[in-house]
C-alpha cells in the first residue's frame, strides 16, 4: 500500500486540517483511503473514520514492535494510506515514538505542513532543515497553512524554488477550518453535529488550492518488516464492551485482535441504562468522558446493578476505571456514587494533567494476562485520585523507567487502570 505521512514542526500548525481534508477529498474521488494516526491519540482517529469512511488505526513505534506496525498495514489494504503525525515531526518520547520514526520505519514520505503566518524565506529554511535532518526520511513536499494572500504565497514560492524543496501550495487562514475543542483535545467526532459539512469544507478548500493528483503521486509503497499480530489478548470469549459518548476511547486495533482471536464483542450503552449482556464472560469499560455524564450514570440503576451482579472479570480503563469506583466528583465538586466495585474515589474538581507513556508489569494474574506480563500503554487525563484502598494491579514506570503513582487497582476479578493498554509483552 502506498502512503503519505502528514506532519508539521509543531502542534497547532494545521496537520489535522490537512490530513482530514486530504482523507475526505480523496475519498470523495473514489480513492480507497486508509487513515492512520501516529502515537497514542484516541480522539483524532474518530474524525479520520468520518472523513475516510473506514476505521483509523494508531501506529506507535514506542509501544508497538515493527512487526505489529507491519501487521496493522497489511491487515487494512487500500489505494492510499494517509497518516496524521503527532506533535512536531521529530518529537517523541526520549527519541522514540515520533512521527519521523513511523515514516522511516514504513518508508512513507512526509507531507510537511508549515504555518507561515509572519514568515517568507524562513519557511523554506525550516523545510530544508527538516529535509536534511535525517537520512532515512523523505520529504514528499510542503503544504503551507495560514497564507495571507496571493502575494504572500508568491514570495514564499520563490524561496522554496531556491531551496529546491517541492511546494504543493497553500491554504488561507479560514475560521471554518477549526474544530471545537475541550480539555483532552478535540470534542469527540460523535458530538460534532455538523461534522460532515465541516469535512466537506476542508475537502473543497484543498481541492481548490492543492494539486491532489500530484500529492497522491508522491506517495510511496510501504517497506515492511515481517508482520506480527501482537496486542492485548481477548479478556474473554464473549466480551461486553461499553460503547457510547461516555465510553468512547478504545483502540480499534484491540477490538480487531479480539475478533481475529475468535472473541465476540457485545456492545452496550451505560448512558442508555443498558446492562452488560448476561451471557458475557468478561466486561470492558473503556475510557471517555464520564465526568460530563456522571449524574446520568449514577442514576442508571439497571446499568450499575448489572455490573454489581456480574460474576465475571470486569476491567475499566481511565473513565471506565473511575466508574468502577465508589464515587466521582465532577468539575463543580458534586460527588456522584458510582458502581462501588473498587475502593476508589476520583475528582475533576481540581484538575491536574497526567500524561505519558506507561510500561506496566502485572503484579498478579488477571484479565489482562499472567503475572509478570508487561503492558505498554498511555495515560492521558485530568482526574485526581482522592483515595484508593485496593491492591495495586501493576508496577508502573514512565519512559525513563521511573516509578509513577498510577498502579491501577484490583479487587477479586475487578480491575482498572488510568492508562490505556496498547500492546503486551509476555512474562
């Protein structure tokens, strides 16, 4: 599969705008587009899926082996892969996990997005520096963002011609390109009522300003290691998975792995007061925004009683973990009683950012695997732990190997973590 990686020199430069616009524009032309997202982000992929019409998968060179990366490419063939980068092109976790690492590992060239507000020749110099920084990386060309007008673009074009860097064109500064945000990034795709219209606006703008055929021609076939279908093993044969606006953050590759291993996924909606399917042999509560719906969840007795009556393993990640606790304080400081399956109290009343990769080793056999299994994951939330009284589930470390407070919790067959599991390594 041929592919391109959309990146920038920093966050906020416009790579999401360009990536979504390209996905939608190519899909409207009948091109089969397979979207990907570099790194552990679980919000952008939902927008990718809406733009391209097929699920988007995370590619993470810190948490995934090259064999797992290759498997995620060969499993999802399409006419063109469009991958959105993370942060700046060369930024990663202690030199690993950056967009450049994914591009180099897969052999896909980079489509560099540059915010040129207040710049002319400097933009060409930045592009030239990115092109020469690593020998194993190819720059397909540059797309400019926030161009002031035709005269501004013409001056920058002359600078790029002198630098010998391919310039595909530029986009004007347009308020219609922005997407609504909240504390963890973009508002969820399912909450953006006019998302289809917004995506079409982006696609229209790119079709008018950029040579889409030339951009597609710049894509190159992937160079892949031997595919290796790794990942988190299914926690059961029939897995009840909470899926709605409060429980929306579950990596698609995990569901794929579970299904390919023969497991059946049984979705249910806690917000609709649905209980887990009684025939399930495990229950999984993903992350999401339970703090926005805490009052509704606390009042949904059928859902909560279904959890309490279940005699099967239950695991919660981030938001799901908090719902398994005794209580959750919302942003206004009001406490809402939760399932009470873990001795955990959490709060959003005084927010504090917790973010970073996590390397966690299981302390005992549980639904995630055998004792000693290493889990590669990512923590990203603003909730605070007020108290916890259960056994720690994992010994947790950051990318530098330093211990972090996030140890999860386990009580009998119920467990939870603040981090989201990406892959595992056997004990």
